[in-house]
C-alpha cells in the first residue's frame, strides 16, 4: 500500500498546529499518558504508561505510515510548539476510501476545544488531499466529551456496536460515528472555534478595534460582520457605507477622508461603551494605516488583519458578486497588486482562499485576543487638543 504522506502544507488553525512527532516530545507524551481518562478511553494507550511505551510507539509510527496504515500527528500550540494532544488516522483502506480517527488531549490543554479543532483539520485534509470518502470514530458509550467532539465536527451517530473490542482487558461497546466527504463540504463545517482560556476571556473582555483589510473578493464585509458579532457588544463600521454621506463629488475630496472617518466612528463606538468595533475597508499601503491611527483618539488597542487570496481567486469571487452596481474590473487587479507589494506592512495576513468566512472571523478573534496584529497598543488616549 502507498505510504501516507504528511500533510503539506502542515495543518494549522488559529493557535493549533498538527505536525509529525519528534523524539523531543517523549517526556510530554509520558506525562500526558499518566492521565486516568486517557488510560481509560484511549484503547491504544497502555496503562500504566512508561517511557519505554512512548519509545515503542514512536518507533512504530514511521513503518506504519510507510505501509499506508496509520498516520500519527502531534497536536501542538503553534506559538510555543508545546504538545496539546495526539490525533491518529488509522485503519486506512484506500480501496474503500475509508479510515478511522482517534485522539487524546493532554489534561492541562482540555476544555478549549482542542480535539474538535484537530479533528476538523485532519478531516478536511483526509477528504481533500487524501481523497477519502468516509471517516469513522469508535467511541465508548461513557465517553461523553469525545462524543461531543464528534458532533461538533459534524459526525453523525450511526449506531452502537456491541462488544466490539478488547481494551484494558475488557470487551467494550463502541458508538460509531461517521462523516462523509460530501457532508463535510455541504455543511461547510467550520473549524469549531476553540473555547477561550480564562486569559483569553479576560483579554477578549477588553475593548478593542479590529481593522479588517483586504482587496475586493476576500470576504471582508461578511467576515467583519461575523467578527463583530463575537463581541459582548460589537459594532461593524463598513468603510464603503461612510461614503454614503457624500451627496456631491465635485468638491475636492481630502486625501484619506475614509480612513479618518473610520477612525472617528470607531473611536465614538468605543467611547459609547462598545467592546469590539470592526472597521472593514481597503488599506492598500501603510500610509492609510497611519492616517487612521493619527485620527484615532480612543484608548482601546487597534489590530490590523489583512485578508488575502491570490488574484485568480479574488477575480473569480468578484465575478460572482450579485452587486453589479460596482463593476470593479481593472480596479480589483490594481488594488490587489498595490496591496501585494506592501503585504509585510499591513498587519497580520490571513489567507482566505479555501476558508469559510466564519472560520476566518473566529481565527481573527483568537489571534487578536492573543495580541496578534496589534498596530496601536491600548491605553494610549491622546489629548483631544493634540488632534483638532
Ligand atoms: C475527549 C477529549 C479528547 C476531549 O478533549 P478536549 O478537546 O479538551 O474537549 P473539551 O473539554 O473542549 O470538550 C469537548 C466538548 O465536550 C464537552 N464535555 C467535556 N466533558 C464532558 C462530560 N464529562 N460530559 C459531557 N460533555 C462533556 C465539553 O463541554 C465540550 O462541549 P462543547 O464543545 O459543546 O463546549 C479529552 O477529554 C481526552 O483526551 N479524553 C481522554 C482520551 C479520550 O477519551 N480519547 C478519545 C477516545 S475515542
């Protein structure tokens, strides 16, 4: 059987990344596998668990992958590379387009939706790059957390298989869950947003302004609305709507008016008690960002995220727009080219090519809470007199 490839590019979503295991991970695996829940529910994990068990497991991984039977991936924190858990694609039967998935999450990383995110990532890759048609999970009836993880990823409970396997010396039942490739695509299942840690919740409670930038055709407006809805009180300032104030265009228009108006309105919402203000507009280069920041007088931090997709993708999306009031044509190309030449100066870049807007919004929320894309730290209230 053909070897199973490692996902390339590697699979990441928000703060999670899936990667191959390395020997350096052995201590983290040994520590995690002392956990009674892993000992109880992870059938392939011996109990008690020793370093020798970890070494034997690591040694078995590459032959199984090369034989096309099993792909073992570490679930890590993408920032620290710390081990959060394990996810395995096994029982791969290419002829039937089928495989099963199993996972565990280290006790200290639980309660943040790690397993659901990892499962969602692996499922997307298995249905996409690997071309599988069906994924299966076999979960013990008493494992409520694991069943919830399955449901959050769109798996359907298909039945109870009695006395299906022996684990830890006992015959055990399994609830079988299945997910088909077309269901995954049709439901456009988003990566289930990871629940926030307490630190993130505290950060999320701080008022903040998030600029959602990008060329036409990357889903800025819908992403921004979805993102604003994640605040306790969220406002979405759509830059193009600010142009609605203009009734005659024959007067000379001040450069950067849209950025200054956006900054003023965003600041007013913050002053009015809103905790999340999203401004979506086109910033082709850092000059517009400077104009925005210069006009911004509120104390809440400002983050800048630029949504990105390659030119063929944005052109195709623009062509599908129902809004024919704005035939953009060459303007889309010009804007895309201008922004591309300044991408490293436009905050944090998120590729949206193959992602649902709600997933992108959840990703921005998490990144902002982790301090990403920050272009103006908070508590920087300027004296109004400085900016007449
Ligand atoms: C199952 C496991 C991987 C889930 O870890 P996790 O990603 O941290 O999961 P969470 O704590 O975020 O919980 C996932 C969901 O289950 C729910 N849940 C957690 N414990 C629960 C319980 N005892 N009863 C009911 N629901 C529970 C959570 O509320 C959450 O639901 P939500 O998404 O609606 O908020 C982890 O508990 C584990 O490693 N268990 C031991 C090994 C194991 O069981 N592996 C699976 C073998 S099939």
